[in-house]
C-alpha cells in the first residue's frame, strides 16, 4: 500500500484572548507504515468542544496544552482503513482521539469499537460520549440532585446542558435551562422537557431566572461563567452544589476584568450558604461510573427520555470557524465536523 | 428565693462595617422563676468567636441573626445555682449557649454536664468544644488530608487553626501555619509542632509561603480570607480541597472591594485544578462525627499531642473590646471572658 497522507490542522500560535484563523495552520503529512497492533484510520466525525480553547493556552491545566506545531486534539469517530491490530478489521468504526485531521495511525488499544446499528455514529461524541458522561458524572456525583430540588444549567441546548437537565428530570428534580435566543429556549422547554427555559440575552434575564426558581437553586451546573453565574449566585439555597465543568465565557479572557472584586463576597457566600463548589473533568469519574453511564444513557436514549441534537458542519477546513462560533454559542446542539462520509 | 438579676450585653444596633461599642448596650434584667425542668445558671466563661460578627448582621446566613435588643449569643461554661431539673444539682458545671450575660435560666435539656476534673473547664469552649470540632470535622470530612500532603491554615495560633495543624500532623500530613507576628509564629512552630509558620505581616509573605510549601498545597483550611487567600491560590495543587469555615478578614467589609474582579479567574482555577471549595458550619457534622471527635480529642489531649492555649479576659464588661480585638487578631489563643469565678 502506498504512503497515505493526512490533512491536518495544527496549532500555529497561542491566542492571546480571542482565537483566530492565524492560530491554526493546515498541513499535509505522510503517515508512517503501520506497526504491529496499529490501525490506519479515516476520520468520519470530529468533535468540537469548548475545552479545546483551554488546551490552546500554555500553562497548567487539568490536561497538557497542545504544543505549538502539534495537531489540535479532539475526539473522533473513524473507520479502519487498514489494520495490523486484532479485532479491528478494515471497515470497523471506532471512537478515538485522533484530533483535527483526515487520517491517522493509532494503536488498536487506543480506540474503541462502535456499532453503527446500535446508535447513530455521532452520538459517540455527544450524548453517549464525553459530553453525556460529563453531564452524568458531574450531576450525579457532585450535584447529587434530590427529588423536588431545582437544577439550573446554562448552554442548555448543548450536549452537556441538555443531558444535565434531562437526567435531573429523570431523577425527579426540577430542571431550568438557560440558552441563547427563542429557538434554543423553545427546544429546551418543548423538546427536551425542561420545566423552564430562560433566554440569557433578555434584558431582564436575572429577573426571569429568579421567577423561574421560586424555591431557589439547589444545583447549578456551571459550564459558562460570566453574567449567568452572577444571576445564579443570589438564588442559591443553603447547601447548594456547583459542579464546575467549564467556563466558556472566560476562555478568551486574558486578564482579570475590571472591578469591583467579587471574590471576597463569593467566598462569604460559600461560607454562609455552606456551598460546595467543585471543579472536575469527567475522566476522574470514568473508573467509578462509566459503566453505569453506558447502561443508563443507552436505556434512556432507547426509551426516548434522553433526547439529543447534532449540529453537523461539513469539511475539516471549516473546523476553525465552527469552533470560533461555538465559543459564542452559535452552534445549536452537539457540534461535530463531518470530515469524511460515513460510508467509504 | 428572691428574684435573681442578670447583667447582659445586648445588640443595640447593627454595625455597618467595623462594629463599635455603640452596637452594644448593657442591661440588667430580673430573671423569671424556674419552671419544672429548668436551671438557674451563673456564667463562668463566655466564649468569643469570629462567627459572632456575622450574627450581628441582618439577612441570610447559616444561622439566624441576633435580633436588635436580644442578648448577644455565645457558648458558655456555667455553674448551676438553683435547679428544678433532674441530674443537675446546684454546683454542677455545664456547657450551654446562654450568651453574653452573667446569669441565665435554661432548660436542663439544653446544657451538658462538664467534669472539671477531666479537663480545664475553659477547654469545653475551645480545643474540646466547638472550635476543636470545627477543625476536626472540616479537616477530616472535607479536607481529607493524606499522609505526606501539605495542609495550610491561617490564624494558626487560634483555637481552630492550632487544632487543624496538629490534627493534620497526627494524620501524617505536613502542616504550615500562618499567624500574625513573631511570637505567634514561634508558638505555632515550636510549641504546636507545625512544620513551618509564616508571618502574614512580613512584606515578602507570599514568597515565604511559597518557599514553605515546596510540594504545593493540598488542603487550605480557610478561616480568614483576604491577602492570605490571595497568596494561597497560586500554590494549590490539582484536586486541592478548601474547607471554608470563616472569613474573618471579610466580616467587617460592607461592600465589594475595588477591582480587578478576581471571581472569574478563581472559578477558572477551580476548573483547571479540579478544586473542591466547601463552606460549612460544624453543626452539620455533629451527628456523623461528634462521638469520634470527643474520643480522639480527649485522647490526643491526654497524650500531649493536641496542645491548646487560652487567652482569658476578665469581666463581662470587657467582652466588646476583646471581641473587636479578636477580629483583628489581637488575641493569642482561644479567647474567653471570665464572667465569674470557677468557685462560687
């Protein structure tokens, strides 16, 4: 077999604040021959997720940054093109983490076989994948909603927020979603079955949120930060829990914004309300509850209790602009890039 | 028996910012006759604690505020003067919560018998009482230090901080204390056995703290806030835990200080470091671990592994000034007011 090339998008430079096309560069490279145990993969879907913005920065985080010159990271659904790995014949669909590129060589042990008849392939990157698990683990292990409690989540039409609210409902809690614009709010309320959906663009957003939580907020699943968080804080109940899985409004902020300084007041709130604030990354819960998640999420999906929506962008070359848009809430549903067709 | 009077200090008005003598008023009232099941108490020691500053404010907290005109609350060691309660004959010493007054009528069920031969009476308000339990529960249930980890606590010569560090040491962790001035630092290091003690008044405080925690900070027991917290934050390790039991530097702050606004950066830190920040009041852990605390603390005290120090002020009339001083770290050890002599 002659050498295979991969078209890939690498980090060209680190953004200072808002990222732009200049921070990316497209390259075409020849892939090495397969070693024993390896597979050649053709990317079908690339997942775009807010955490990727953090990986573009240098410095400490829960995960290593992408180095300048390296392929941008990301979860992928791929098809095996050539194989020297047992149990992974050509044609097999797999979940991997091969990033923003058209083809890749991977160890067979680093991918996971997907059954395209069990669920649509792209769900492995969304409701049945990392975002769904983030919602499941963060809500149930940290948020621990009880029946009758109120759970609030932003980006409620997105893959994490939509699962948070629906899983909260399944556990008997009240779910209030925050989303941008009337279409997303209607979807969150009417399609996903949240008890209420509030448009954060409304001028009286804080008042609307307050009216939507007459018994206060017991769990605030934090994935955006910014003005949404500011509106939530005064509504938190005693012993409220705040799982923090993302701060998408802050990822492009290069330095502390102007004052007043709300940190002392926040810490006092943590004290007087006996709050629990807990940052997390889903991987820390994999060993403990991934099995439970797979069982529950598959069942809820099959029963129609866990709905999902994909926002599919065609072509790897459109990944950067789709990514920038996502950081400003322009996607509607789980954002994936169709890098190649499902059938080869 | 003729009517007994009580001299008491009531909340005269709510402070805006720093409290002053004007916020208190001394009254003398006649106490009612004892009903069945009640005891007449003569206060021996009154505990002064930072949480009392919060109770002077209106508004929501973990506990109801003291109403204007009501006696200031506080833990007390008292002696029974007259009794209509079984098992509480005159002469018995009890732990109660009768507040800033010389005498009180209390239900026998609301007090707890103390054995003056078992431990000095004032320890029931300190190392063997609420402050000791705050340290024990917050450190072990929330902080959960592992052997070899680093625990940092401020107000380290005070009743909570001193117990936090010593209990951390008993559990095999490294203890670094922060205190104000060379005398307190020497006590924390040489008498209490902390691994290091840092003077927060030193101009290079943040650098000294950094040098004292070469492996970073795994548990920061938060009881002060302000510049100490600011110096701690950059040193926190992945998965660090922050039990928040007090914010004494903030209790007199009436509004958000000038910017920049550090809250977004703090929430981002919570995320990227997977931090746990948990406000608490000791009472929520009483059912679960008070028995363990009593057993452990008594044993450690008897073995000399849990040292303590009282700062005794004479006379109820000096309670307000002692209280103001405590809010600025002027006490050295557990602050108690000797309201009456131990022997009547």
